[in-house]
C-alpha cells in the first residue's frame, strides 16, 4: 500500500505539472517504502536527495508557469512552496 496515492481530483489540468506532481508522489512513496523496510540512513540519503532536488526543480518550473500566466496569487503560492 502506498503512502500517498494520486487521485484525479489533484489534477491542475496542465499535463506537464500533473506529471511532475505524479513523479513527486512516486518519489515520496519510494522514500516511505524504504523507511518501512528499515533501510539504513545511508541508503535513504540518495532517495531523500532526489526528492529534495526534484521538488526544487518542480517548484521553480511551476512558479515560472504561474508567473507567465499572470497568476494573481503567485506570492501566496510561493510562500506555500517555501513552507514545504
């Protein structure tokens, strides 16, 4: 059983962003599975690094798209990303 399952209600209607969100969920589930299996801290490091790195890339991409589209709540959305 996955830690977090994709649900179509999470879709933002932008294929590229939805695919990135799905990848983030996959990475999160991989990290969760490794933790449940008792994987050592050293082995978890690369998974955690990939999750952090991909999250940063995704946030930058998403914020750029929102800026290009003139999204009115971009500042608030950026704050949510910073909290994460």
